[in-house]
C-alpha cells in the first residue's frame, strides 16, 4: 500500500473512533473502502491543564472484504466540581464500507468501579457522492449513578440518604464533507440530544455528579450535552495531513456554551506507522479556559 493511501485509510477509521457520541466527522477516507482487509493498532494519550486525562488503545481487524471490527479500551480521569473521578471504558464497533456507502454501529461501556455505569449505543450511515459525503448519526445513552447525601433534620442528627439517579438520552445528527481540491477538504457535523432524568428520592436531592463535568477537548466524550456542532478544514500533503477544527457544545441543565479549537497533524512514518499529535483550547463563560494536548501512535499490517 502506498504511503498516501496508508495515511488516508488509517485516518478515516481512527477518526471515526475518536468520539463516542458520533457527533464528529472523521478525516479523509478512501472512496471505495476504509480499512477493509487491514489490521491496525493504536495507542493514544491526552490531557488538559484541569487534571483530566485519557489513555486508550484500539485494535482493528478485517471482516471479509468490506467489513471491519474495532475494539477499544482505556481509562480516564475527569475533573468535576469538587473531585476528580476515574473511570474505565471499553467499546466495540462494526463497520461495512462499499463504494457508495459506509455504515457503522457501536457500543461503549463506562464505569467508575463503584456506583457509576453508562451504556452508549450509536449508529452512522454515510452516502458517498462525487467529491462529497453526507450522512446521518444516531445516539442513545443510559447512565446511572448512586450517591449518598447528608440531610439535616431539625433538632435531630443529620441522616444519610442513598440517592439513585438515572439519565436516558437520545440524539440525532447529520454530517458531511466536500473535497474542495485534491489537498483541501471541508467538513461539518451537528447533533441534538433529548435527555430524561429519573430519581428515586425527592427531587431536591438530585446531584448527578457527572453533570458537573468540565467540558474540554479531553472530556467531551463523557459530557452530557444538549447540542453540539463541529466544522473544520483539512489540508493533505504527501506524508502529512493538517486539520483545524472548531467545536460548539451546549451542556444540559446549565446551558453553558463551550467553545473548542483544535489543531492536529497526522504524519505517516515509513509504510506502516502514523503519528498524530494535537493541541487545543476550550473556553466557556462560567469557568474560563482550559488548554489540552495529546498524541496517538498507530501501526498497520
């Protein structure tokens, strides 16, 4: 496989795995197929200056001539209002690529080893036409968290109350891209969500901790969003692809807006390796700005 083909193939599939919400748009892909018949492995590390970080790995395997299976796992730390919470996650994705369509379904599980559990399901369909692509994204999330709250009682000792909360969310979105030239591609995507909450104690005790998550370029896969939009431009050279992306996220409950800008580079090294560093900055009106950076190393065989 030529270096340019290698670079475009691995970029397409790895970018599709980058967001569990599927509200993002992947990078350049081969028109006829992405990684059908190809194996790959990647290791990624990212962190921000608010103490959040993620370490993850992905293994991709071919399924026949047109399908692929992607297995991922990792560990993350997310900065909440008062504490930092650790969690582990695992994902599985199945994809089918033809000359004119691309389809993908996936599932991801996340927990903190104690009281928090989250299930994400997503689907993606893309239609390829001429120099562009367009498609539909769907998303479903079911999350539960158990906490203990201290309730003050008049003239009596305080009482500890067990609070079990659940949040169920659905999302639908669209994505698209167009090749402006052989080296320049524009892309955009968006998704809206609808969340329902349930609590087994009086509503004033509701305190689902994950809703206080600080949204940055590192933690947005874990965030509970009302809507999100993304747009960017990609410039491809012989062995290097540069991408600039802007992301607009609105959180549920607070409706705080987070603006994120990110610049990434994908450098093909030899015939099998790809290095992908990135840097970015997220800011919102409530909590100010947060810088983040990361690196991914991938190999194909």
